[in-house]
C-alpha cells in the first residue's frame, strides 16, 4: 500500500516534467523555425529574387520548358534548333533552298501516294487544311508591341540623361554585343542564346545554393569597384546642362 502511495507523487512529477519538456521543446522548435525562415529571407539571391526560379519565369508551360519539366518537348526544341543550325552553318544551306526542297519532297510524296492508293486499293492520305488563326497572331503582335514600347521608353529615359548608371550599363551591354557579333553571325548568336536559355536556368535551379554565395561575392566586388569609379570619375562628370553652366560660372 505504501509502495502504491509512493508511486503516485513520482508519476505526477514525471508527468509535469514531461509537459514542461514538451512545451519547451515545442517553443524551441518554433523559435528554430522562425530563425531558419529569417535566415532564409536574409540569404542573397541572384538578381534579388524572392520567388522560386519556376515562378520567376512566369510559371506555366514556358517555365516548364526552360526548366526541362517536360524533357521530350524541351529536348525536341533544342534538337530542332541544332538541326537548323547544322544545315545553315555547317552545310551552308540557304533558307529559300531548304524551303523549296522540303516542299518539293512533301508534295511529291503526297501526290504519288494519292495516285497510287487507287492501284493498291488503300485509302488516300488525309491532308489536313492548315490555316493561321487570327487570335493568337493578334495576341503575339500586341504583346510584341508592348515590349517594343517599353524598350523605346527606356531608351528615351537613358538618352535624356536622367540615369547615368543605366546609361553606362546599356552602353557596356551594347559594346559587349557588338564584340560578340564580330565573332559570330546572327544565326549562331540566336542558337547560342537558345542553348543558354535552356541550360542556364535549369543549372541554376539545381545548384542555386552553391551559385548564390559566389554571386554574392561577385556582386560585392562589383559594388566596390563601381564605388571607386563613381568617386574618381563619375562624380566629376556634370549630369545636366545646369550643372555644367554652374561650373562655368564658378
């Protein structure tokens, strides 16, 4: 009887200690989760992104293609682009010649098949009627018009001298493109851009935890070099006609 009475307070104390331990562990877990989320929010992300890579590219089918979610379609696009580049660049095929030869071959096969079907007692080929729908074309043209207007507006702001940093970055980008264009022709540049577009995002999506720290170090170094350039050169350049007149008067 005494043993039973002695066991009750021990079990009660054990239960209280277990509850306190569970509460402290749950509170510590919540604190750890909040700390982890805070640490994640402070982690440097390339181009200052806050969303996953898939959402950065707009989500949906375009993002699935760029990130190789549908490997058959993405591989088909790269394979088709490779064939086109090989025909035009390596074999030095011309676009008009390729179109004519393809049409000759297609029409010859369909014509012979349609006439031979009467002799071999088989149904002739069903040739679908192909027509370009109006709605997708108008949507593409409209979206293209919007992007062109945005580019023209950005060029107008740069040319008006409102943002020196943007002006220098655009000039540097155009200069870099001009150097690259001297080494490769337009089709090769388009093919290289397409390959990079289908390879860089998926590589970054897989290894972003390793790429982001390297990008952070590079970005810090670029900011340091830009600060030195701004202090020694850019700050001494008059950014408007008014500043230039004020310097002349002084």
